[in-house]
C-alpha cells in the first residue's frame, strides 16, 4: 500500500493552486468541478503533482469555514484530525527560507527534530495550513 495524495480544503482554489505550484514546484495534473445539480453545491478541485510523483489535492466549496489555524505544531496537536502535511527536503533551511520568501508564515524555525539526525521546520501556507519540512538525509549518519 502506498499513499496516493493528501486532500486540503481551501477557500481560494485558484490562488492556492498558484501558490503551491510556484512555492513547491508542482504542476496542475487536472482540475475538476462536480455537477452542482448532482451534489447540491458548487464544488471544485485541482490535483497538483510533484516531479517526484506525490500529489496534493486542493478542494474548494463556497461557504466553507476556516478550521484549525494553529500558531505552532504543538498547538495543532490540541485538535484531533490531520494537522499538517510533511515534505522531505534536502535542505530544511533553504526550503524554509524559500517558502517564507514566497509568502508562507513562520511557525517553527529550522532546528533539530526529536527524531535523531533529522532537521525540521514548520511554515503555514497563505491560508494558515501547516507544512512541515524534514531533512532525513543525515539521519543515521555517523556524527
């Protein structure tokens, strides 16, 4: 079994698709709209794909309300359910700097992870969703 994609509900599908494509170098694999008469509402989405093959599905429905807007991953753990997406990156500091320059909010600056040999950081996308950055390249390497 392998993970296919993560679904993320967003307020502004077009703006968030543009941000994720630019910030994470994703491409729009396909966009869709469900028949409003069949589902009883306007419901659109976009499947974004990385060059490595992982996917992020953005979903949008008018009238949606913001959910968890955590200031840190520790605060996010107070709410059950999905709290963040995590990306393995070759350089946490460079990825953190690039994403904050692209408009992501700082939630936890780069630092050692509780997992030995791993560095981590957290940012929030423009709508406040948490994104964890991990560098596992040195995990298990002799110090």
